[in-house]
C-alpha cells in the first residue's frame, strides 16, 4: 500500500477508536462507571470497533489506489461499510456478551465515525494527500492520445488517475499542448528512466 493510503487508514482507525469513547461520554457522561461495571474496560471494545470499521472500509475499496468513485459513491460505500461493520459487531456481541456495547453507544459511535471519516478525507484532499492515492499517468504520443484520456467515458473513470504529463512522439515534437503547459517532457534516456525520475517509484501507467 502507498504511504498516503496507510496514513489515511491509520488516521481513520484512530478516529474510530476515539469515537467509542466520545459516544460513551455523550450517552453516559464523564462518569461511565455503569458500562465499566457491567462489561469491563472500554478500550478493548473500542479497539474491536475500530478494527471492524477499518476492515469493512478496506473490503469496500475505500483504501485503494485505483479509486473511481466520486463523492457520492464514496459516501455510499462508507455507509454500506458501516452497516456491514454493525452486523459483524452484533454477531460478536451475541457470541461474546462481555464485549457488548449498548445500542445507543454503538449508534452514536457509528455516527461520529462517519463524520470523522468524511472530515479526514476532506482534510486529506485539501492538503493534497489523496493525490498520492491516485494512479499516476504519463501519456506518450500526441495530443490525440491526450484527448482520448480526457474523453474517458465517465468522469468517475478519471477520478482514480492523476495526469503527470506527456512525452511527445518525435514526429509531434513541435505540437503545442496547451492543457499541460510545462508538463511536456523529453525522454533522452528512455521512457522507463523518465517514469522513475518523475514518480520516484517503479509503479506507473503509460498510455500510448
């Protein structure tokens, strides 16, 4: 997994764990001795809750480098992942009653978790961290290939990609590419060497 993806997953896992504590305080106040007396410490169940949410987010493709869904699609996936996590936790609570969270606490924790996940992704997009989750594309050829990329059938098809730039075919060396400004590159040492220099990684997608 890429570092931005791992960072986002860790941040959201932490938020999910803290959401349980926030839910306990909201439902029972700062003196939550009743839940501790009935079921033991809060932290093991907070960890289980956070782990369940994170695994379900992962299973629904919310931590992928090939993200195609738009904002609405991501929101729906988050809701579905939360519902799946709720079902999994309900099964766990039935099998292990000592791990149980009250219904009110569980629902409050879910609501807080969703809000925290949305906030985390908004913050990540503002600081540019989510750009690292997108698959980077280098177009090789001419403006025809660039136009092909820009005319992908659905806008969501382009959501998982970040256009780094393009390398002009030798026969099109003088062709102006207004959309890219200064992102038209030369490859004197070959395309693979240029990709490694641009991306600082071995994973890239070249479109011809």
